[in-house]
């Protein structure tokens, strides 16, 4: 199941949660799941109509005094100690980290102790964690999103009157495509920005899909726009090309690069191990000639969006680099898995790779072949050839 988040009138936490409930998430289930993290609130929904379009408006009714001034560490501890599903925890922590980084940069305070003010209230925590719970409930595996429209004017907050888009929203939306709108107020909140940048794999046109459901979540402001203040989420199945049943898979990834010319080669080995341990998809070093005619290396790391911030942190903390650059791109890859096959050397682990035409091939594991070559005192190339020969025989017999 995939989802397309159509932000024709922006996005906020309550609009996201309302659209998810409109798609069929039971309010009673959501309240029960959230109650394992937070107390002192009730969830209420109303059916509203904007420009004659039916939508769900959700209200988080806080039933006890809430100081609305939790810091990032408070919320992080709340999530980590909860019984939420791991994926929900991961997304929630990432979303709040985005907000904390933005607030930290704006106010010049340490990320762990920066206060969230409005975003630290129970209603905002419910919106963020609740949205990720709904994604799990609906079985959404991948999220696409439209280009984000921004409002204008100003809004009042705990710090006074500030311009729209508010500074935190702008920092969270760094490197995300945006466009102007005719809205005369805030239509993308920091909460909404954090949710969509955590979930979406790409921003642009709707993907090829077979539509199953459409949900509308209502905002609460009069935006002054010609469009209704609604968020639309379209749920469906991805359409696969029936003419081409290629086994090649496609996904959106990020490439991170930096150049260094003053780092010990010993650090390079440690860095590569550390990056792979932290879910880097690939790491390579390329020799480059840098300024003042110094030889250096270009560090290039491939990773998924959810791991991007952590990968950047590792590079900046473990190397002499003072800055990195990154970009989003698409990659095609072949399915692979580790299997055991019978060979002249016994039962060995190899990689089984499915080719684009759905045939399979087997590739020896280097460490396995190396051990055999050393133990039996034979050439590594001969070990490879024998394993490949045994694998080919296995393939033909099957």
C-alpha cells in the first residue's frame, strides 16, 4: 500500500491526523495506543464541510493542566520508554529531532534542552505520534507528497509576532521543494513539516497507483485562500508495469559527499566500518586533487532518507571535514539474499541474485572463499571458479 499526501492547502499535525482517521483509522484504537505514552487527553472528531467537501476535523481535548513547555530530552525519554512499535518510535524520534534542531539553531540553545513551547503540548505530541501510528495501522509502506505550498503574513506565538512561514518551518523544509500560494496566514506548521519530511520519499506529482481510498483532514484556520483548508491523502496500490516483469527494484536514496586532504588513512578504515554499522548502503573513497595541489579523498556515502541525519553526524564528527553536500536520487537494484548451496568444499554461504529477467545467479562470498583458499592452500581464483561451477550445476538441475 502506498499513499500520496496532496498538500494543496499546506499541512499541519491535526490535518494529517484527521485525514488518516477519515481513511478508516478507528479513533478508539488510536486513543488506546496513545494512552501508553500520554495521559490526560481525549480525542474527538467532527465531520465538517469546506467548499462542500466532506472532511474529518480532529480535536485533542486536554483534560488536565499542561505546561506546554517540554524540552527535547523530555519528549525523547517519553517516546523511548513507551511500548510503541519500533517503526513508530523511530519516526517520532526523527520528527522531534528535526524540530529540536530547528529550534536550537533559531534560539542558539543546546538541542537537548531547547524548549518546544507550543509544539511541546499534549495536542502536538498526539498529532505527531498519532500520525505515525496511523501509517502503521493503514499498512502504508511508502509515502509520496506534492510540492509544499507556503502561506504569507504573520502569526502570534509565545515569542511574539513572527513572519510566515515561521523560522522553524523553513529550517525543517530545507532542501524540500516549495511553492507560493494565495493563503494569507500560516498553512504549513513545524509539526506538519516534520511529519511530512519524515514520511515522504519524494515530492512532486502523484505516482502511478490504483486508488483505493481518499481521506480529507480539516484545518481550523480561515486561510484567506481560494482553496479549502484541507489535506488530502490518497491511498492505493502501486501499479507495476505489466509488460515488463523485471526483478529490478527502484527506491529513492541520498548521496552524501565530502572532500578531505588532512586526515589520517587509519581513520578512513574506521570511518567506513562505522558508516556500514549505521546502515550506510555503500561507501567509497575516490582520490581527488584538491586546492594548493594537495592529494585528498572524496568520501561518498549512499543511504536511505531516514538514516541521512545520522550519516551526516558521523562524517562530521569522525573526520576532519567541516561540511558535507548531499542530494536525493533514484536507484535501481537487483534483489539479493544469502543462501547455502552444496559445493565440492561442503555446504557454503553464497549470494543469490535475481536478474532483471528473473533468472538467478550465485556469487561466492569473499570471506568464505578466502578461508577455504587458506585452509586448503589453493588459489583463491580456483576456489571461486569451483563454487561458481557447483552453483551453475545446481541452477541447471533446478
